[in-house]
C-alpha cells in the first residue's frame, strides 16, 4: 500500500469505499473502511 509502504497492508475498492486490510498467515484482518474520496486516515491501527 503506497501510503504506508508495507506489503502486508492492502486495499480493495468497492463502489465508493476503500477497504484496508492486513494479510496474515491465517487469513486477513480488515483494518478500516472509508469513503474513497477521503484522504487515508492516519489513525488506522496497522499492528
């Protein structure tokens, strides 16, 4: 993900929303969902 520079953090666009998620060995964890026209929120927990 360009904003974070981390390969395990990814995003998918679904209609007007951005879904940010972390790839883990046992699956994925959704970190946040927000409207796509907004800037990336800086308070997303990535750990």
